[in-house]
C-alpha cells in the first residue's frame, strides 16, 4: 500500500533546518507549515497518515476523514487530538514522550540565571556607553544573587524535574521535590507541597497539567511561600493563575518569575503578566534547540515505522 502522509503544521518543528526525508521514505508526503481550522479536512483529504503538532483533530474531523489510519503528534502533549474518538475508530494516536529533557532543564536555568544576574540588561547598558562614562570600574542596576546555598523546590520530579535538580546541585543548591510518585534513591529531599512552599527560594514547575495541578500556583499557595521567592514555569501555562502571580510580582511577594509558557498561546495582549514587575516571558521555546528537534523528528518517524510494521509504540489511546 502506498501511504499518503500529511503534516498539518510542520513549521515550528522544522522551519527549514531539518529534513522530512524520514517521512517521505514511508509514503507520499505533503507538508504544510500551518493549517487553519477551515482547511483541516480538505488538507487531510484521503491521507491515511496524519501528523499534527498543535492543529486540532476533533471528533468531527476524525469522523469526517474516514481514510485516517494513524495520527502522529509532534509533541509530548496530545490534548489537541480527541483520542477517544480516534480509539473508537481504531486509530492509534502516538506522541513523543521524551525528546527534550535536558533542553527544558537547561532553559529553566537560563531563565533563573537571567533573573539572578541580568546579563542581557547589563550588556545592553555597556553598549549604550554607560560603562565608558562610569566614574567607577563597575556598576549594576539590579540586585545580583548567588545560588550557592539557596533552596530550589521542584514540583514534578520526573525526567525533566530530575534534570533540573542535577543542574541545581551543580550550583550548590539544596533540592526539594514534590511528586505523587517518588523515585527511589532520588538526589533530592521529598517534601509536602506546603513544606516546599515554605522553604524554597526558587520554585520550578515541571509537572504535567492535570485537573489537580491546574492553577497550583495561586494566591493561596503564594501566601505560603517565602517573601521574595522566584517562580519558574516552562511546563504548562495553566499551572499558574496568572492574575494572582501578577499581583504577587507587583506587590513584591514574588521577587521574579521566569515563564516560557502561558495560559493561552500565543500570549494575548491583555495577559496581566505582560505588565507585571520582574517577569521574564519567552515564547514557548524550551523544547526548540536543533538537537532536541532532531531527536523529536527521529522519534516521530520511528513511531510511524512501528505502526506500519504492526508494532505501534508510544500509543496514548490504547
């Protein structure tokens, strides 16, 4: 059988620096950079293999595209696909469970180091001539903070949380962890959420978005934290009640926040965090180093190969 493969939104994974050859070797391939909702069905057409990243595949779409035999998601999260509707039609949905662990942990610390040292700001000021005109041999505009001896509390101590913990240890930080599943011999101290809130100088979110974690950072939990705490989130935006965090940043209860995700992406112009004090916001790029995207592409191709060989892997709707 000559398979027809369509990629509905390939641009963010591959803006031109990777190759689609792995997929094209498996069938007739059509790649779209982006697909608007009105075009989803027509672009799927008679394709039996559909690959998506963030383009939604609803129950209605799945039922109106009878040729679909396989859905591949170019991400770990798969909430864009109605997995139950796919299951009812015998269509496996396969995701990419692990590809950017170290990249995401690295980015969490990139945000933290920018908060503690403000490297970009001071470099900009030097280039504006301030150092040249300075009467002193140095200057700084913000408090500079050493991480040695500080405590980081990591909510969600899976692969990414553990990778962040290893980096924190290298900086001489104490690592506290909260997770419903405790890893044996973990290089961290497991504590309750309340203890983590009370003792942490930095809190990093690396937990999945479930009903019980949605809004886990809110005015009540922030009230339990140290004054001047730093909050990092490059997991999922809805883990944070954004108005509550903005209020805490503006009052100084939270010293700073580093966020690579927000509740609605792209970020809306009225998001209160855009005008909050000491808030770094980046456009969901923790996952995006070329190395991790190359790994993602390879796993996505292997997922499809497994399906075509009758041995599907990483199926989320079995």
